């Protein structure tokens, strides 16, 4: 993650814009599958905004594996 020059205003604007054109429908949270879908949509919105505005990188593949000490 590169936080040297984050653009928090852009981050906020991107999230607000995405949610204004495609709002989360919280009235239909009547089962776990729908809740999971809404949460996933919100997380993806945040990650995309972060990627564009603060340079968030996905480091899952670069994480070092823990070794087991015997």
C-alpha cells in the first residue's frame, strides 16, 4: 500500500458516486446469502476506490509463508 500521497477526497467521491448510481438495497436482507452479496458489493466498492485514489495493492500473493518451528 502506498500512503505517501493518498487522495482521500477522491476516495470519498468515488464511493459516494458508485453508491449513488448503484445503491445497496438493505431492505432485502432476509437471508445470509443476500447479506453476503451486499457485503461483497460494498467491499468491492471500497477496494476499487482505494486502488484508484490511494494506490492500494493486493499483496495476498506476496505474503511470506509462515514456517512451522519444530
